[in-house]
């Protein structure tokens, strides 16, 4: 017969429980509530915001949340009302089983305070379960000879509720033979028994049908029934008996499946079928029934599933022994499960405050951890640790919580994130551990200024650059991140040549590339000094600077400028003079030019582009000196036109030209007569140029042949003269020394020792011609005649030294002397300056040089008779009383005096620190004759 189950109306009971809820706090900030089971989802549990001292709206702002420990979340927070509500249906029997008191504990975390509150909620029981028998039908076998008063155990009903809602009483349907007896033990568990009141008679009634009802004490009460069928057997007067009324065994939880726990044994004194005993579980929950296996014949109990101390640590099993005559006996088996360290600690990151700023003070909480080990005793004691090389440490908080705090200063530029491993280890043997890994990011602050790789840089830019040209790129590095590493470049404002620096150079604030805002001119500005500032975007911003030297490179952008000769300002043509008697290498003039560029761009070279008489003049490649390339001939034109080019060495080269007019004349009146008729040179046509080239080639060929014939004749003549001089050398030693006086003596000196010196800058050879003395005019000095060494020896090893005898020379031409009208100064017909005049042409210069030589020779002998005051060398009579040696260029340093072992020295040269030249009669005289 099935038991009737009524659906209780629980509305009033729920309201009563809600009214009677009682929250309070313990010393450890523990908040307690009480709530009945089986409430709907979202039912009110308690006003958590009021108990925490917060407003309802502050729950979300302060990060208030529930922290459960590895369990399904049963409760949740209502952020609107600030209350604690149920997260689902709660079944107390499923949650706590047969425990009289059911408590659920969890924590509430207030994140901004990093504070935990313990919450303990008692789940009260309601009568939601009716008593239930394991089977709906029960067969009871009784021998007919059983005496009245015999008791037969009946199955116990199970009610998972507790307290008054649990099983309270049994009732048996009315009958004539049986009554119900109930026994209670120390644990207040009632066991029903069937009591025989009247003797049975199988023949009268072989089967009896009874109904056993179990009722609880709930309001309204619930009940369960089982149908008991009593079968009357023939006589079997002995029941089975267990060896022990209660069996106890302790087993570790890690026993393998199939392990034997124990063997229960019951004996029956009857024989035959009535003595055969079978075993079975009499009282066992469905969950426990799967854990153990009982052999019905042997009474051996084995494990059929793994045991778990953390799930159930104690099992109470009732074993029933039944013989073939339907007699029963019962015994208890008490199994205690011992804990072993088979569970690793559990760790959960409750809160992680990442990222953390690198300037966080020591002791800043960066993480909150919860650790738990479901093992018991020492196996459940957990310790946490982290690596020692990390700038963090763990601190114990309340319950099983740990705080991870900063232990040393953080620096994001060195380490931007930390991979932290927290190890939780229990106290078992061997210990078990669990590792939790998480990454903590370090947030950047602006604590590093931008830095350049060098404090100063330099770069180059060619002049005449286009505007907007990229000059240089500067780069600064900032180890910070994001906006703290965003660098802005700028230039320190300065003034250059009266203009702001920003008008010359600009810089891209983002890339650091410098641009030229104008074209630079090397001749105006050769370098710039800049100061570049790099600033980050932090708050406050940090800065650094570096210096940049910008050098402008010269380009060949300036044409050579000719300084001399310059054209007259009146529009006439400038004229250069050259005597017709000029020797090859005679310095006509010198072209002087400059180039505003520098370096190779300013190296100048001179070339003769065009000449009216090719081959007559040459131009020094590097000096610009215009010299005669050969002796002037009578057929050479009086007016010569030269085009000289001055070119630099730039790329591409630039050049300038100048046209020179050279007038060839023997005397000044000829020059004055022809100067007025000079006209600018006209370009000759192609036929005239061709004719000149043919004549020039023919002339050069004839001159070369004549030179070869002449050279052979001279060599033969020199050899013959040397023989004659050696034979007549001893006859002149007795001639007395002669002294020269007056102007006549000067003339005699010029006739006797006149010589010609020709030195060219481009030639490695020079020749000296010493003419034979004229014995008809003067007497040669005995001391000079005794010299046997030739007078033409040179001390420079570059010039060939030839043992050549003196070559006789015809008497000088009297036409060489100037007439009275041609002489400059007061003695001439020209109006001279009383203070003396300087020779104004080449001829006067040569004559003056000869007079200086004569005077110097007399001074060396101590018998100068040229007259005049001291230091005038007899020149005041010719050039005026104020004309002294300080007006005359000093040629003595390069002059060898015939007949003397000394050379003239320059007093000015001594003053200038120039050492006087030594003289052994072998002095080379410079052959450069410059036009004065």
C-alpha cells in the first residue's frame, strides 16, 4: 500500500522564518543569518549593506562581492536593495545530510578596503520529506510453533529531515495476532518490531497482511507505509546468532577497489535448510549501498567504490543474517575512514590589482589569495611561498587568505611585468603542493628624461642647397612607455647674423629631422651651432638637449676674380712694357687673381689662351707670371695682344680671362710715340693664324739646327781657348793692383767686369757670361789676375759646372749708355724731384744695378771714390741729395763681386733674420728681372 504524501502549504512557515532572522557580528567581524531551506531564487536573506555600514549604492562602487570556497554559489548580492538573496533553491538535506545544524560559511570582500567579512548562514529545516521505507513490500516468515511474545524486526523508515520534522512514530494496522513494538537507542533512532501476541496456526491462516505506517512530527505531518506479508512456516526453533553484536574497522581512504574490509559471521544451531544462513544489508542508504559489496554466503564485505575521507569519514552498516527457517539476526558494522594526504592544496586568486605603478610605496597590496586543503589535521595545514628574487612578499591575512605586497621598489624600465608563481604546500608526508601563475604588469610613470646617444653631433651640408633640404636626423630615446615616451623635438632660439635661427633651420617635432629653410652661402656663413631639445609628453614633462654643429661645405660657385692688371678707369687700354732686348724668361707682368671659394675650388691655374704672336710669351701655370718665351726679334710687332685665362680646380671648373697689351720698344721716346696709337687688339682671321703657325714651325726648326751647329762650334772653341789660357796664365802675376776713382772708374769697371746673368724660373740651368777684360781702358788687379779658378763656378749642384775658359768679348757698345736727355733725375733733361727719383724703366734699373756693383767693389777694397756722404754710394749726385740706399732695392745678397772672396750682404736682410750668403766666388745670381 503506497503512502499518501500531502503537499504542505509553506507560505506561513517561510514568513515566520524571515521574521525571526537574527543577524549579529562576532569579534572576528562575523555576520550570521538564518534562513529556511527550499526558498525560491532571489529570496531575501539579510540586509548586508546595513550590516557592513554601507549604502546600497556603494556595494558596486566599493567592489563588494561574495567569495566562495570551491562550492556552488548559494547566495548573491542585490546591488539595488543592498541585501543578501538566495541564488537558487537550497536543500538542507542535500547540503548537510543528517546533521542537526546546517551552517553555510563564506566571505564578503570589500575590494577598495581590501577587507574581508565572514558570513555564516544557518539553513533551518522544514518538513519537506516524508518518512520512506526502502521497499514497498516486506515478507516476514514465522514458524507456527513460535511462542507468543516473540519479536520480529521490521524495516526502519528513513526521514532526512531533522528535529521534529524527522521520524517520530510507527503504527501497525489492527489484527488479531500481532502488535507493534518500538525500541529506541542512544541516538534516538526508533526500530520497529513485530510482536507475536497470539500463537499462530498455519492451517488456520497461513498468510497475514499488515500495514506499517511511519509518521514524522511536522506540521502538517508526513508519513510513509510499507506492506508487511507474514508467512507462517513449519517449526524452526533456532535463530542465527552473530559472533559480535558490533563490528568496528578503520581503513585508509586510499584503499583500492575490491579490498576486503572484514567478514561477519552468524551461526544457526538448526540443521538442514533451517541452519543455512544468508547475509544481507538491512539498513543502508542508496549512496552507501554503492560503496560496499556483501557476499551473501560468506559475509565478506569489500569496497566497490573509492572511499573519500573528505566526503564521508564514517559509515554505519547493519547486517542481517537469515536462516532457512525465516529466523533473523542483526549486527552493526562501524567503518571509520582515515584521512591520507591525497588532496593538493587549492588556491584561488581573490583579487589582482594589476597594473601597479612603479612608484608604489613598499607594502602596497597587489593580490589577495585564498588557499584551502580539504585534508584534515596536518595534511590540511597549508603554507604559501614565492620566489625570493621577486620584489614581493606574502603576508598572512584572516582565515586562509594571503596578501601579496611589494617588498622592494619597482622599476618598469628594468622589468615591465612579473610572472609570479605562488606555491601552496601542505604538511602531509609526503607533502603535496599546488602552483598558481599570474602576471603582474607594472604601470609606467614619467621618471626618465629623453636621452641622446651623444652629447654633441656634427654634420655637413653643401652650400647652394635647395630650400627644404633634409639636413640631419636626431633621435632621442626614452625608456618610459606610452605618452611618457612620446618625444617632441625643438630648437633653442638664437640669433645668427642678425636673423633668428628659425629663419635658417626648422625641425620636425615628431621625427627630429632638421630642414634647411634657405640656401646657405659658404662665403657668408660657414657653420651653425644648434641646440636641440627633446621633451617627452609626461606630466610633468622631462627634457634633455644636445648640441649640433652644422658645417657648410664650399661649392665651386665663384668665378676667379682678376685683381691685377686692372683696366684703367678712363676706358683706355692698359699697357705692359717689354724692352726689345729682353732675354727669354724676362718677366713682363704678373696676372694676380683670387677666388672667393676655398680649398680645391680656390686653386687657380693660369693659361695663355691666345696671343697675336704665338710662342713669344708664356704664362706660369701657378704663378701667373707673363714671361718672354724667346728673344724679341726686329720683325716682332711693337704691340702684342695676349689673352690669359685663369681657371680654378672646382667641378665643374670656372674661369675668367683678361686681355693684355704688351708694347715692345728699345727706348722710352719710342714707347711714348706709339702709346697713343695703340688700339685694342683685333682678332685675326683663320688664314693669318695658319700662316703664323707655319712660320713658327719653320722658325723653330731653323733655330734648332742653328743651335746644334753653334753648340758644336762653341765646344770646339772652348777646348782651344782653355789650352791658350793655360800657356799664358803666369805672365799676369806682376801687374800691380789698380784702383778706380770717379765716374770714369765706374765706366771702366763696367767695361771690365760687365757680365750678363740670365735665370729663368722654369729652367734648371742658368748661364753666366763673363766677358774678357778690356786692358786698353784699365789695369786689372793683380790680386784678381792671380785667380786661377774660373769665375763662372756655381755652388748649386743643380747647375752643370763646366771647366770653361773666359770667353773674350768685344768692347761694350757706347750706344748702351744713356744720353743726358734720357737720364732720370736732376742730371737729365726731365724735371726731376729734388728728393730723388726711382728709375722708371728697365734700362735705368740695369744701369743703376751696375753702379751699385761698382760702389760695392770699392767699398770692399776700402778706396771708394764715388763721392757722396756715407751710405749714399755716390748716388746723391745723380738722383738728388735726398736719395740714399734706403730708396734703392738691395740686390747685394745675390751678387758676386769679381776679384773678391766676399759677397754683398743686405742689412735689411739681417734685420729680418736672414743669414747672409757665404761667398767663395761661387754665388748664383737670381735671373728674374722684374719690371719696376
